[in-house]
């Protein structure tokens, strides 16, 4: 009781007019688990520096420039920031910094593990620039580096949430006392900005880190990277995007500020050496990828901190976003996206000169069912009575258009690269426009869901165990549906997620991530909303399942592949789960 009274007094004492209340928590009130996390953060940074200093390969070539001081500074910044916030009596923000930086540690470990497989394919000029193709062996420094990433990840895991703080203590009050929560407007605005920044950051991390005229230093994007590094970069991009969205959407100011800052610093640890190498190493040139990723996250970090400073919790009701307007905006964007998709399906995808025959754009045929699904779900969003019930399904099913656009762009890029006489036609451009509009519509619909949930008490929400079996089956089927080819034919190589990664693979990766996320969320969702989410996921997978039926003419002797059958099985499992969720008895009480 004394701790709570003291926290309340501190809030009122430190609160300025129109600003967020500030809680000052001394070292004595820092939970033991967070202290261990701070120690592990320092140990992790020390291991990273020690590994780099001792060398990652035996008798390896020299780095392209003297990068060790820069790499050391980047390694120690996250724990130093966390310690600085603790010293400033804001330990919750420091803990969130550790969490944000730890999100990227697994991906960075996979990227660095490529040194153990084949250092010549690592494309890390800040560490080494090969001059011959002689094999290189890993040195003990590599294991120190990987151990450092492990320590950073463990530090973030220990710092999550209340970090073991005893209920009633000032640190626990940071998460239990809702008087200092961010307003709905601040959360919503931050989340919209985060969705944009997350997309830019993910794309930037997946692009080539630089341009290279050196045959020994490959400027590889994620598509051309060796398998281990490829999965590491994919994990990096996904973790950066997820961390940005999670942090920005948090109701707790320390979590919002710290997680986004930690993610930004961790991304700087990846991109700054790439930028430095591109400017300091001969025959390397800067590329836009690292600049896009880092700039997007820096802008998001500044926005989140400024929003926290400017909002006034007492004016929360006056600043809440209107779900009706958000539904209307999402519906209009959905209609525009569906219209653009139909134009893409009926327009010329490729312009051919020189008397060559125009290739048939089989993949663009899928724009028609995708547009029909989006159109059917976008229209109800224009009407208040139907919008709330339809919105969850729309937010998921609208991803069908980017899924098709990725597949269609694959065919366009392949044709363009094969001949200079081929160029993109109006259908290809409308397909890209449809994808952008669809992503915007999904973001607005998701924001409407965030605003709606602000009025619902979800603290007592438990998992619906009756959904366990169909959701588990749907998750397994979804992995195979998007990961295995939907079409088999002699000599035909289908794009995939695990191998043969091509532009179409981005759509497959997006599809499986969205479906798995929906499955995880639906288990804890309110019955009507959970059922709608699962129905939207079923519509998304159904569009993917139609690929064989609509595009089988592209390969002679084509037969349905395992991806088609698993897609149909996934649709069935999702529909069963949707029916169970929609008919379950709601148990969520409205806030008073």
C-alpha cells in the first residue's frame, strides 16, 4: 500500500500540464530479474566486441576498413541506453530498450552463422574482403560473437513485462496503473505510422546492402543470399517490423518509447556498417536499402516520443478516433483496390516489341477472384450496421490482392529480364497500385479494430479450447499450403518459401505469416470477431487454392501439387474453426 501511495504521489508531483505523468523509480525498486538482464546485456556486448576483435575466421583477409571501433560502439549502445534510463530512474524504458534490441538478436545470429558455413559468401566487408577463393575456416571469435547474440536475446527475455516485479511495487505499478496510459489517438496514430515504417524497414533490410563492382564481395539481396544468411535476413526484417508495430501500439509509454528505440538501435547495428562499407571500401557503392530501413525507424522513434510528450490523458475522450470514419475509409480503399485489381486482370501485363509474341500472363487471372472477395467484404464497411462485423474478415482477406500481385510481378520481372524487347504494361502497374491500396485498406481496418478494442475489457479473456484442434490443423495445413508448390509439371520450378525464392515468394511468405497470425489471435478473440477473422483467412487461402485451376495451362502435363490439396484442407479447417468461434458464447464485459 505504501508503495502504491508513493507512486501516486510521484505521478502527481512530476506531471506537467498537458504532459504524461512521470514515475521516478530508484535502483532499490528495480526488480532483480531486470538487474540480471542489464548484466547480461553488458556481457552480450562484451562478447560481441571480443568476438569481432579476435577474428571470425582463421588467417582471414583484412576488413575493407577499420570498422572495429564503429562495430564496438554499435554493440554497446543498447545496454548503455538501458543503464542510462535506469540511472535516470526510468527502468521500465530501459527494460523495453533491451527487449527491442533483443528481437533482432536471433536474426543477426543466423546472418553471422554464415561464417561457419562459407565465409566467402557472407558479403561482410566491414569484417573481411576476400582476395582469393581459398576456403576459410571459422575461428573461436565466431563462437564468442554468437554467444554474445545469445546473451542479448536472453537479456531481452528477462526484461519482458514486469520483469518479475512484486505486485504493488513502483515498478509493477508502471504496468498495473492505467492512469498514465497513452490516449487512443496517440496509440492509433503511432500504429498507423508504425505499419508504414515497418513495411519500409522490412523492405530496406531485404534489399541489397550496397552495390558492388568487386567479384569477391557479393551485393546480394535476400533472394540471392545463401540459405542461412537468407533466413537470417528474413528473420531480421520480420522482427524489426513486428517490434516497431508492437512497441508503437502499446498503451504503456515506457514500452512504446523503449521498444521502438531498441529496435531502431539494433537495426542501426546492421545498416550503419553497410553504409560505412559502401562509402569506405573500394568498388563498393551505396544502395537505398539500408537508408530506407534506418530512416523509417528513426522517423518512427521520433514520432512515438513526440506523441507521448504532446498528448494529454485527461482529453482522451475528445481525441478518440471515430471507428465509423475508419470503416468508411477502409471500405473506400478496398473498393479502389478491387477496381484496380480488375483492371490489372483485364489489361496487358507485358508490352512486346520487335515482332515477338506476347507471353500469356497466367498469374494475373487470380486478380479476378481476389477482387471479388475484397469487393464483397468492402461494401458492408460502407454501412454502420454491418461494418463492425465484417471488418475482421476484410482486414485479412484483403491480403489476397498483394499475394496475387507478387505472383504476377514474378512473371513480369522474369519476362523483362529475359529480353530487352519486353517491358511492363499497364496491367502490371495497376497490379502494383492494387497491392498498395490493399495494404492501406488493411492497415486502416486494423486501426479500426484497435480503437474498438479500447472500449472492451479483455483482461479476463481466455483461450477458446474448443478451437484447439481445428486451429492446430489449419496452422499445419497453412505452412504446407504456402510452402509447397500448387502445381507440378515436368521441368516446371515453382517459387517457394524454403527454396527457389523469387518475387512470388514474397506473396507466399506474407500469406502464411498472416494466416498463422490470425490463428494465434483468433484463439483469444471475442467469438463474433474471432469467427470473422478465421472466415477472412479462409477466403485468403481459397484464392491461393484457385491458382492451379486458373493457371495450369502455363505448363504442359500439369497436375495439382501438394500445395493445392493442403490449401483446400486449410480452408476446410479454418471454416470449421470460424463456425465454432462464431457460435461460442461471448464472455467479455464492457468497461464502465
